[in-house]
């Protein structure tokens, strides 16, 4: 019987394949590879209304395995109780990131287009949509309730969210010793790609697989107390460092996916704005498709690095998702490209976004350089060129939802008094989230800080042609 990890990955891959069948022009070119990420929801046998998400609600785990997780123990094969239903919520592909100089002060660009980050932004858009559906009593995912003038949403009991990725996340989680099977692929690739694709130091000195390590393009943060030595073999990288993503030859301010996922394991996937409406949403599991993989390194990177710190403000806590690997390979991914020793492939510049809508329809988008495909010249500044998951579009949804809730209240709560404020102000508004984020920032003081001017935009400065209903 296939493992639960395989079932989750298989569902995500088949959702992507079905999308390619429906819209063949989206299919990545044969000479390109990309990374893939999807959020899959699992449902228990029955979902009772007015019950909320709890930490033992993982429908894929037995109780004993849940205990193991709480202890922080190593759990890879923790999937034993098949869920009654699984559904792909959103998907994204992408490997690109805008340089610091290309970032926008208008909130209209997606700065980080790595697949994992885009999938999480798609999930946030999905949650806004489900909040609005829940008010109408038509959400399969959220319950709506309120007291003392504050309306809140809760995930229906037993529903879990899982992240499926085609490759280990960039940055710290991708740094681990090269294994024999990896070495064979590397040697074969040399014949196709030519020696220039490989470090001369690596070729010259890595005579034993134990002397070499997998590498990441992410660089140690500029103010790091310790940096990569770039020495040959296993000493090329340091372990545990915070890293920023590479841009097109220019530095970026975007943290690596390993670092961002570590943060999601503390602050949740919902982010600051949705925290006004939802409690923290943690990943039940992270399922990684077939690729070079080292469980201990990935767990240490995504969970272990934050274990010496305490986070327990307002429902936030450090969470350890089940980490597992599937035997399935993403056919358009890097690992497949590495295995295909007859061709040389390059990274795909475009990103595909797909989000399930509540009415069984879906939203699809292709973005390039942080904007919708086709946006050039003057149209680059048009609201119609904005991605549905850029900061501005999500902020518009935030205000739409807040306005809807306020209109339902007879006694207005001060917290829901809607003024048109800046994005930065709205992000600081939720006290619990802000407090935990400050704890996190204190734990990781080297984390990059973006210029405050990038967050000072407001929705009054844009056309409000948005959005979902
Ligand atoms: Zn990444």
C-alpha cells in the first residue's frame, strides 16, 4: 500500500497534470525545469460543525505518533490512518526572486516567486475567500463565530493542511552530505552540462562521497556572524545559517525557503493580516518528492534551529510538522532534469499559480518577474497586471473582509473600526502576532529587514477592482 506521503504527493501531482491537460500552454517547456509546491487539505470521516482545529487532529497520525511529534522525536513513517478525503487547495511553481533594487513600494509585485512561498500566498488568498464564504454559511473549511463584538473564524475540526514540494527547500535544509546515488547523478550530469557547471574545487578534491555536500544557491545573510568558507568538499557551506535567495546575479532581501518555513513553524502560515480573523495555522506535514534528501538535516533546519527559543504568545508555539519523503518524482522538476542525462535543462522563468475556489471553480495565473505574464510598458503599473497574491491584492481582501464584518456588528469593536491605514500599520495591529513576531526577531537578529518604505502603501492609492465574493 502506498504511504500517506505518496498519496498526498500523488494527488498534488495529478492536480498539476490535470491543469496541464486543461491548459496545455501552461506546461513547462521540455528544456526547462521548475520547483513545485502544493497545499493539500485532509478531512476526517466526518466534520462536525462548531468544532475547532486541535493539535491531535491530524487525521493521518495515530495518537502514539502524535506523542512522538510533541516530544520532538524523529518521525518519518507517521501516516497510518488514511483520511476519508484529500483535496488540493492550491499549487504553484517557481524558482525566481527579485533583487533588492527591483522591489516595489506599491505592494504590486510578488518579490519572492519560489514555489513554496507562492503556494503559501495562494493559501492566504484561499483563506480570505473561505472567511467570506463562512459568513454566508457556505464554507467547507471554516466555522464562523463571534463574541464580545469580535468575529473570528476557526478551521473545522479534523481538517489538516499539508505542504507537498518537489524538492528540498532552498537554503539550510538543502545542505547535507552527498550520498552514493547522488554522486552517480552528479557524475552523469557532468558529461551533459560540462565541467563549468561544477565547482573546480569540488571536482578536484571531492574524491570521496563523504567529503562532499549538497549545495544551495542561497547566501549567508550580509550581517551573519559566520559565513560560508567556500572551501572544497564538505566544508563549502556552514550549517544552520540564515540565508537569502539569489537573484539574477544581484543580492535579494528574501530569506531562503528553509528560513521562511522555520518561521511558518512558529508564526503559522496565515501571516499578520489574517491573524486578525484566524488563529495560527500550522502545517500537519511536509511531503517532499523524490530528490536528494536527508531527514535529520531537514528537520534540524526547519524545526531544530528554533528549539532553544520559547514562543508561546496568544496561541502561537513552535510546531513540528511530520516530515516525509515520497518515491514519486515531479516530472518537470530539478531531480527529473538531473536524472535525464541526455539533455541540458535551464530553470523556468515563469510561475504558475492555481487556487481552488469555494464554488469548485479555480483561479489560474502565470507570473513573470513578480507580475502577471504579458504586463509590459505602461500596463506594468495597471492594477490588472497585479498578481492575485501580491501584497496589495491580499490587503484589499483583508479590508473587504474587515468591512464585511464591521457591517455585521451592532456594537462596533474598536479593533474592527476600519480606517484606511497603511499595510505596515495593519500588519502591526494584531497584538498576539506582533508579540510572537518580535520574539522570533529577537531569536534570529540576523534576519534581513526590508526598508519600511516597501510597506507604507495603502489601498487608497490604488484602483480597487478586486476581488472575490
Ligand atoms: Zn526556495
